[in-house]
C-alpha cells in the first residue's frame, strides 16, 4: 500500500494500520478489539457488516487454515446451489439452502433438518448429553429402523419401516389422573420385565 495513500486515508479516520500490522477499518470505540484480530471493523453509532460480493458465476466465502495446511475449514456461499456451505477438511459438513433447509451429512436436505448418518451406531445420529457428561440419550436410524436409547449404549425402542414398534427392554405405560396413574407392564417369555 502506498504510504502517502495510507496516511491520507488514515487521517480521514477510515483506515489505520498499527505497528503490529493490525488493520482497523472505521472506528474503534468502547471495548477494544481482541489483540489477535488482524482485521478489525468498527462503526461507532451504527451497525457494521462484512460483505463479500462476486458476480453471478463465482462463489465467495471465508477460508480458515494454518501455515502447514492452507485451508482446513470453509464457509462458502455456493452460487450454483444458492446455499451457504460449511466445510471441514474440504468435505461438506453442513449446508443451509435457499429455502431454509439444513443438511448435516447431506448436501441436498429434504426437510427443515435432514441428518444423514455416517455410521450405523449412535455416533451417526443425534445424542443428547447431561451437563455433567455422565449420561447420554440417542436417536439413530439404521437400515430402515429408528432406534431410541436412553443411555447411548443399548437400544430401548425400535420403530421399523413396516410400522412395527419393538420395546427391547421393559415397558411401563403411565396415564396420569390427578396424581394417580395406571400402569401396564409387559413381560417377555422368560418372565422378565
């Protein structure tokens, strides 16, 4: 950058370059920017945006990497798909299409949230974990069957593609009536609940 041009721009308060090489566009007011921010954008008294703009044939985005690995992760506006794509190690991890559908593990979501498992275990589905990480519940889909587990290690409920529901452990059905309940207990052929 031409030093005179930079001085002229800086004197107008639009752009500054500090001794560490950090660039500030706009104004730095209130709390200071993080010291690790090489590019800082501020606008006192109004909103501020970062806009990336291309013609109708080229993508735009943000690339993240290291010195050893130029690009590790990406956030890309894919013009041809009209979607926002999140990539990790060059593979699509998540996509937000123009209709608001989110795909995880798939680039063509069919519903508001479409998750495609990458393996047949509970790691390929949805896990819900307690705050202390002591227990997990999970939902996954394998070969046409939906499995639900309350501990992520054993199946408790299976809904098959035929519509059959299998309870793989004990079943208790409760119907609350003003604090009281009725229970239905089923036993397997071994006499166990």
